[in-house]
């Protein structure tokens, strides 16, 4: 199955570079390039790509606003793409909000070609790009500097004690392998717990489980 990709970035060189890397891969097709958020939303609805690689900072409608719009389609459309955000890591002020808007993960703008290709495949496959070295630090930085409004923690009452333990470790950026080691359980068991957590809480992927862990206060910045 071919993965269709739309690239949205206001820098032509970045768009061209990413497009060249992705177009050279088997099973990936770049269907369009957008120079700003308005174009990204319009082209996404027209071309219906599987993945939108979206820059956070763009003129007009920024990547955060475009992502939020794409995750809340009009009644006349059921199209909701996976969004992979491009970030410069230290200077973007929208990162935490982008997660809450529906982004499925982040990619640094200086990522290697291999990292770009892997990120697109991961997101297209329905998983979240949650690298502890990037996403956890980003979330902690922004949760610490601008605490989000808390969600009623009673929402977590649907979870078993073990599932709460797993969600806490997911929120801290642990991988399934690390969670298995910490709780002395099999990695497949961790995967089962994560799947049940997402289902019970109505979460789309692992990134949004992290957001919920912070929003409910289950995980505190720096914990």
C-alpha cells in the first residue's frame, strides 16, 4: 500500500528537500506541497493524503491552527489525516498545544533522511512518534512553563491499577520495553495494557495518552 504525503512548510528549500527524500522511497508518494497553513488545509481536503508533514511556524494560519482544523473536519467530510509536526525544538511555542490539537508526533527540522522516512511510515501505520528524547522533554518544558487546564481525573477511574501504572510510565516517556522492565511483565503484556488504555479513554494514540497523563495531573513535569 502506498503512503500519500502532503508537505507543508513556508520554506521552499525544506519542502523540496523533504519531497525529494520521500519520493525516492518505495511505497511513498508525495502528492503535494503547501507553503502555508491555509494551503495545507485546502490541499489536504482536496488530495486526502495519509500523512501531512506540517511545519509549526508558517505565515497566516500556522501549523497548530491547520492541525486543529484538519482534526475537526466539517460534517460533510470524514477525512482526518495523520499529522507529523515539524519543529525546531527549542524555539517553537506551540508544541504542547499541537499535541492537544491532534498531532501524532514531532520531527526535528534537522532530521536525517532516514529519520524522516521512518517517521512518515510510523505515523501512517497508525502509531505515534513518541521519542522520549524529544517529545517528553518538549511536553515537560511547556507543561512547566504554561500548565494546561486540568481534566477531571475521575476519567481515570475506568482504568485498573496496573493500567494506571502503565499510563504513568507512558506519560514519562518510557518505551514498551522500558515499561516491561520496570513492572517486571512481558512486553506483549505492556502492548495489551496500552491498547486497553487507549480504548477505555477514547485516545487515538500514545502521544495523546501522554497529554492526558499531564492534563489529569497523573504525571507532573520533571517527575
